[in-house]
């Protein structure tokens, strides 16, 4: 019997491995350990020691290159191979699993016709099993081993509030996309919960799927993004910080393996983009993700191949005096030379006059600014140029600071403006930390009294 080589992608149970080709990860096959039977996983109730049995084999093999031999096969619908495994350190399976008591010999082991080599192996395994049983190891402990594993969160909001600020241990059970996965969260030694989570701060390309009977093609680099995460995280131990919930009631989490946050690595490889939707949850952490994304842009990696950073004018700080309040988000400035220019405040939008809910606040918001700014000296930094739109001429977009206070932030804090989410390509220079601060007020304070 020839010896083959493969990489262990995952472990289904304490006796079955999912193998992939070392050179072609898309080629998969199943290999069950010869003569063995492990406790089974069932959705409604796991058998006692099912998790512990699988975990022993998982820690030994997942992500590692192994050598294996197929001893026999059973055609049960699809051909199922049974064999032995040699790990890189020389440890052998199923011998190690039997010795620790995490698998049992199948009752029909000796009913099969077998070679002299297989006969010798089986005799050795019988002796090892007898010793593990006598020592009360693994499944032979006689009691315990039952873990309550649930697949839903009845009150996701309460769960987030309870776990907020804590770091939970987990295993990645399945990778759905670069930014979505199924985690098995360890709430206690005997209680786990398995649920879908979204990786905070990023958006990965969508994979192909069928929605409403229509086949939706994959976005560019979706498969590469998925494989990047799957290769590094599938069935690995991770640390999870739960931050919040998506509109679909899925957990939003920071997911970290021993080398760091997976979001950071995915962004650096150009296989995801930052998303502002989680900026208020991440706070200063978002700056780290922006830097990782910038690395991919600067090096034209992945999604940013051929990317050219947009150029914006301005950036120099000048002093001016506020001459008029045009709208709650637009003011006219008089420079030291006596010339005037009209600028729009960066990243905010004032009350819309024709909106029934916002319109009544326009005059109040203008009066708020008039009292604070008219005739006052301010510092102005041009962040970019807003092209003509909706009947408005081209105009500068700027950060305006009065008495060391950002005027845009003043308006949002007072409930007179909402925050604009920037497009990925608008080239804004608006300071990121302030953008995060503005977002914190967006939902609760805008146009409310």
C-alpha cells in the first residue's frame, strides 16, 4: 500500500479527517481512521465526549501536512476510505487516539478480510484500548463529557450586553466569506453556542450565491478572500471580542488568531475593504484597519491592483473671519486679503428644508451657528472640492475650527446635523478620529429635541 501526502483541512469527528492536496487546496477527500469509532455530533444533542474526541484530533492535525495510507474502503453511496496517518513528528494515528481513550474499536473490526499488516495493527490497538479503558481515559471515564451546544441566540442584544468588553475563546467551525464565519463560542467548559458572526470593520467581496431563484455571480477576488481566511482560521482557536449586532441580528466581532486580527491581515492583502458602518463600535481600532487598507492601496494588492490614489486640493490651514451663515452646513469666510469664499463643512449635512422632520430645524440651526461664529476668527483647512450637483456650484469642503472646537462636531453634538459616510474614492482628507467621534452622535442626536 502506497504512502500519500496531504494537508489536513478540518476534522469532522474524532475519527474522520478532511484532507486537501498540498498543491491544490480545491481537491478534497475524506479519510477515516481504520477500525475506529468516535462519539458522533448531532445537531439536537451531541453524544458525550464528541467534542473532546474531535478536539484531540483537531489539535494534532489541522493545518498540518501528514502522510497517510488507505488500508481498506467501503462503498456506501460514496466511497469511504479508512487508513492510518503519520504526523510530522512521527506520531501515528489511530494509535495516539486509542491510547488516550478518545476513540473505540469498531465492533465489526475483525469481520473484515485483512492483510497480515492490518491484523498486526488491530492486535496492537486492542491492547492499547484495554489499557486506556483500565485507566479510565477519555470516553472510558464513565461519566461527564456532555457539552450543551446551542445553535441560536434567543436574545442576541442581551448576549452582546453581557459579553461586551470581554474576550471569549472560540473555534472557527466554518468560513462563509472573508468577513463572515460560524464560530463555536465557549461560554463555559460545559456550555457552547454556535452562531454566525461578521468580522468588524471590513467588507469582503461576496461569494456566488442563489437569491430568489437567481444565481448571483461572485464579486472579484471573493474566492481568494474566502480561501485566505479559511486557510488560516478554519478550526483554529481564536479570541473574540463581541462589539454589537448587524441589522440581521448577527454578532459583530473582532476575531483574533495568535498572530493578530484577521481583519488586519485581510486588508493588508487587499482582499477586503474598510467599512464605516462599524466605526463607532471599533473607535480607535478603526485607524489600524485604515492603515492596513492603505498598505494594500500603496502596493496595489488584490482589490487595489492598478489603484491610483485620488488627489485633492488644499490641505493648508488658513485664518479667516466668518462673514455669513448660508446654510447650517455652509458658511462664507472673509480672508485677510478681504476676499470672500463659501465652504461646506466636511462630513456633515444640515437639516433639509423640504424634509418634514428636518425642515423646522433649519432656521434654529443657522441661528445656533450665527451666535457662535459671525465675526469670529476661525482656522480653515480645505479637505477637498465638491463637484457641482443638485443645482449647487462647485465648492470647497473644509474643516473649520473656532476656539479649538471643530464646528462640524459642534453641530452634530447639538443635534443640528447628521454625518455623511464617505465613499471609498472621494479622496477626502477629513481627519479620521474626528469622523469616528461624529458617528457616535449620528443616530441619537441628529434633529432631535
